[in-house]
C-alpha cells in the first residue's frame, strides 16, 4: 500500500460520516488498514482479477438499473453515494494480493485480447488506491454537508505532506497549501453555481422531452429534494371551463420512502357507447343511506375495516343521486399516441374524443393508446366520484417506521373526531405551514423528509402537503388516496381558455367520507401566485408561439373526412395574397399618374346653399348615419319644413347641382339660395 498510514481508512470513515453510512464505513476501513500488519497475501492471477472486475462491473450495472427503476433520476445520486461499496471488493483484492497492483487489461476489455502481445499498455499495471480514495471523496460530496470541503482539504493535505519537497521549509509549504485551499474554495463556489445552472437546464430539457406522461403505477415525489425545484413553462393542456378547478390524471394508495404506488391495479377497456362518440367510464350510483353505504363495501374489505368506516359516517349524508351535471373541454398533447387523460373530479362520461379506444383502472386513471399527437375531448362530471373504486385495506395502511404520524395524530386528537371535524382540524393545522419550492436540508440526522416537514421546517411544496394529509387522514380511520394532476387557474385572454403549464402540476388528497371520495387540498392557496412570480420574462412570446403551434397541430391532426378540400384552402391563401399585392401595386401607379389632374380638378356643387340646412340639422344633434341617403335622412329626422313642395324643390335642385354633369343655371342657383334662406329664417 503506497498511501500514508491511515489515509485511506480516514477517507472511508469521512465518506461514511458524510453519507450517513458510518456502520458500513467502519468495517471497510478496518479491513483495508489491517493489511499493513497482516503479512499473508493471495497469489491472484490476472484471470482472477478479470473475474473480480467483471463481478464489480455487473454489480455496478445491476445497482444502476435497480436504483433508476426505483428512484428515477434521484437513483443516480444514490448510486454515486454507494460507489465505495460497489468497488470495495476490487480494492480489497488488490490490497491483499501478492502483486499489489492490477493489470490494465482487467479494467479494459479492449486490452485483454492483447495481453502478452506487443501493445505497450497490454501488460501495464496500475495501483487503484488513490483512484479509490478520490471515489470516496466524490461520493462524500453528494450530501452537500458544510464540513465536506474542510474534511477533503485535511485529507488531501495529509496525503501531500508525506511527499512534500524537502528543500522547502514546512511553514512555506503550509502557506502555499492554504493559498491553494482558498483558491480551490472560491473556484468550487463558481463551479457549483455553474453546475446548478447547467443541471437545471439539462434536467428541464429532458423532463420536457421525455417525461411528459405520468406513470399510473408509481410516482417518485420530490420529497427530500434539496434546493430549488425545477419548473417548466411549457403548456400541456388547454381547458375551456366556466371556472378554475383541479384535473386529475392518476391516484395512488401505497406510500414507501418518498414513492407513491398503486397496489393491485389493472386497466380494462371501456366499451364505446351506441352513439359511437362517447364512453361512459362510470355509472352514477343511486342515493345511499348509512346502511346502504356499508353494504356497498361488502366483499371488498375486511369486516373490521367496514365497521371502522361505518363509525365515521355522519348522519347527514350527501345526496349522491343529486348529481349536478357539468362539462368542460380539454385539448392535450399525446406522446407517441399515448397518455393519461386529465379529468375533473366526478367524471362519468367522455365524449368527442377521436381515438379508437380508452382504458381505465379502479383508481380513477383513464389512459389513451394509439391516438393522434393532439386530442380534444369533453368531460361530463358531477358532484361525486363514481370513477373511483370503494376503499380497500391499502387505503388505511400506514408506512412502517413512521411512528411520528401516530404521535402527531394523537396530539391533534384526530382518531376521536368525526370526518368533518378531522378535515377542519387538519385545515387549521396546515394553515400554519408555508409553501416553497426552495428547500434546505434538515439539521437533524436520521430524519425522514416528511417528518422534517411536519415537525421542524413546516415548509414544503404540494407533494409534502398531499402526502402528509393522506397519511394523517389514515391515522384518523378515514380511507384516503394520493391524487396527482394539474391545477387549472391561468386564464388566457388571447385564446379565451385556461392554460395549464407543466409547473401547474399539483397533488392533493382524496378522502372517502359519507360513501364517496371527495377532494381535500391542504396546500396553501398562495402556491399558484408564488409560482407565477417565477415565470420567465419571455413567457408572453412563448405563449404566442405555442398558440400558433397549437393551431398548426389542430390542422395537422384534423378529421380526415374533409381533408380532400383542405389543400385547396392552403393553395387559395397564397394566390389571394399575390392577387391583392398585384392589384394594390397597379392602383398605386394609377393614383400617381392621375395625381396632378385630381389635385387641380374643381368639385362641382361644393358651394350648394343646401349644405347650410345640413349644417343646421347637425348642430341640432340630428346626425346623418354612414351610408344613409340624403332623402332618407331628412325623412327620418323629420326636419321642420316650410312646405313639402319647397323642400322637394330644394332637394331636387341640390342633387342636380351636385351630380348632374350639366349642373343648374344661375337662375336656379338663385332660387335654391332664396328658399334655403327662407327655411333658415323660419327656424330662427
């Protein structure tokens, strides 16, 4: 071993301390440091190292796929945190081998076939001790602990101390090392901010392009995410609705380590109605009394759970038969023809949807396959939610090792309250919380993100509020589920519809009370305005481009029944523009050529005395309408006349003077002026 005494062991312990894996780090450090005093070694050949390397690589690949499937993007951070354990067998084999090094061919498959040949690196050997030390420091940096930089500097300084040049004094060496540490810290801050910006940009791009659909079986929440949560302004839905509301895509009933899942779920095809234009996804149930509600649960849950739910039913029950029908229209994009439908609470029928088939599960999720890139549909809904199945045991199950939920429930006295009282008490409880997308790490160790949210910080986003609400409702004996979808709040005056962006994604609780599922959202109402404040400055420009893209998509995915003549419209449009341009150009030339004669021409009849009558009537507020003839106007306003014959004479002389090419004689002009003067005198 070429590292200074205890350097590798201290690095492993430092990693275990930073990563909260100290129980694993202690035996790992002991095994590697004991090699200094244990003299026996294994006579491992290069083939043995090949097997150890292949096993390590296979373990790394399996861990990658497992963590990615369980934790999505967050799984890669967990994998980075586990790297010292993944490569521990390889570094141990090197440490206790007779060689003390590893052939490069064991690490790179491209060099294995060239072993023993003339390739200059085929038989080269390498010591993995320092690379493994760097892996430990890299893994320790994942948790972003404030002491990481200090610890890393001390460990690296100790390693450099043993190889410092002897011609320089220790004081000069320490000063130079301190200066290097300060510069490294400043550089680290800059690189950290740059990494944050690049990471936000790349992750947002990937999420916008490849993470467009919700998984109806599992959702990885952002509980425990540290820093500012990434948001996107991309428009995913356009909703024509008379008022704001929530649109749900999926719901879940099982919670485990920041992940919500659906247990025992399957999708079944919904038959098309006889009108071949709609699907009835749920039947509206008849009104039920308390006895009928408990009978509804027979065969689906245990008798103990049924009795528990029956105790929670109030005597004042909702009239499920009084289902006030409403409807709204939704436009949504599909990813490769597949996607979940965003539906309002209580949807029982979907109409005007141009897809061959739809499927639904018992948890209110409806999905589409083999559809166009853009769909439009009408959702009919009412008060209750027949789309969801009755509760099961899973809707009351609490996660293990979460005793703080029961303790908090007892503090709030939830188990002894009626359902409506539980809702009111939880509403008051969460009124003391704050909504935020920028979260910090908990000071206390070994505490779950949800417990930190409920006990200490009281700050979080909608996934915190929804998860905590669902689990606290279950402690009170109320079946509940976690619902995920969008909040419809932003109205666009440009399009006349509500715009739903990716940042409007929302989560809330569904509570089974009085024989039906109802929405219970405890997220502070200010969450929407806070997210609107973070909108990009270029959002209005993006909205215009998005609207144009949407209009093009409507044309692209139009009904093929009238597509035979659509090409004519697109051909007529440019031809019409060309014709208008040509006509406008010719008119301009004609005006320029006739400009001089027009400017010098005399307008005949402009000095007609009859205009004095027109001015008099206008001054009296009797205005002539646009396009109205002079005769019709005089008849409508019923102007005071000397006599009908005199007015007719004046009007005839005026019209001849104004429009007859021959005009009128001087004698006739004198008669017109005299009669006009007499009319004006009579008015005064």
